[in-house]
C-alpha cells in the first residue's frame, strides 16, 4: 500500500514539474516585436510617390512574420479604429525592403533590427481626401505544446495617415460637439471639463489651445493645456489635457469652499487661424461641510437633551 501511494506521489510531482516547464516556455516565447514609428502622417499630392521606412526590433527569439496593410476608419470618441481586414489597397503600396509581397512570410532573427521600406504611389485621378491604413506585422510561428494561439499569432501595427491634396495647407474645419462641466458641485470635489471635438472636413487636424478657468471671487486663474490629439476626418474625439507631457482628464483641483468658476475654451486647428471658443460656469458650494456640521449639531442636541432628562429624573 505504501509503495502504491509513493508511486502516485512521484507521478503527481512529475506532472506538476512538466506543467511548470510548459508555462515557463509559453511565457518565454511571448510576442516580442516593437516598431518605429508607431504613427506616420503623410501629406502627398495626387500622381506622386513617397517612401516610408520602419524599424523592427526583435527582443525575443525571432521567427517568421508576415506583413499586411489594411484600411481603417475611426470608431468611437477615444481614438478607437475599425480595421477592415477584408480589403487591401495593394495597388498603392509596395515593399522595397524586404523585397516580398504582402502576406508573404519572412524571417526576423532573434535580437535583430530589421528595416522595412514601404513605397506609396498615389494615382493622379484619386479623390483628394484622407486615407487611413494600418501596417500590421503578424507572427507566423508554429504553435508549440503549452502555447496559446494569442502567443503564437501576436500582432503589432503602425498607423498610416495619408492626406491626398494639392494644397500645402489643406482646409480644416471643426465643430465643438460638447464642452461641459457640472453647474453646481461640492467644494471638496474636482471640476471635470468634458470636451468632444468633431471634424466636419475631409482632412485630419489637431487642436492647439487651452481651457482657462477663473475664480470670479478670488480672481485666481488656472490654465489647462489641451493635448494635440489627431481628430480624423468626419469623426468625433474626446480631447484630453496635458500634464507633464502625459494625457490626463481636464480637471481643476479641489476649489475653495465657496466660488464661482468660469471656464473658457480657446483653441485653433494646426495650420489654421480661426479661433474656436466656448464657456461654462460652475458654482462650488460646501455641501459636505454643511452636512458634517448638521450631523455634529444633531449629535450635540441629542446628547444635551439626554443629559437634561437625566437631571430632571435625578431631581425627582
């Protein structure tokens, strides 16, 4: 009986060790490829061509990859995209380095840096507007035991924003879809400004400007710098603010106990002189402090009343 138990213990131990080795191997072979630049914006005239170089850095074991070029459209207010993998406009694009076709497998050695050169040849008769593509690099390594499909079929992409126009500075136009803040807030909370910008033209742009917040009681002024985010043609996007070179919500720190805040949105589009403006007003009141004081008053009143009752009973 003891030998049988020992046999099962040994078998169980071997299974656990094998499982740990498989998991370690799977994590070691995770997708590890980086691409630069991650985003490219090109302004090009119809009937001309241009080349764009990419650097691929393999920090893992290397292996087989394939390249794909898919058009995409904006989808949502947070910069999401809808990738159309059913079509490839390959007539515009060709690969100069390496000399392969889209979808063909090629090897990227472990720890190497590979240069990919893409040539874009825009037809003369094409419509003058924006065209958006994503250059996808996909792992084509065979799935091994212990690896998941997501590990063996990893992907990385670089977005390509092409503006086809004869104008060096194409016309851009925007609409302020939303600029809002709470009308009344608690003084112990932050004022959050929501800004959604709509591109009603055929060329992408970036907003350049700020939100200036004035406390009409204390005369204190605060500037919130807008992040210069791309707003693609015929789309809407939520615009964030910049704080120490990082994207952040457009928030004003906790206001004073009592204050009236006037926020003015003021911005232009890159390359355009037209100024866009909007204003909102927020009243900050000490609701939390009032509630705390009210609770304290109720507690003190209750305690005092109980003491009075006890004194009356004692006198009797």
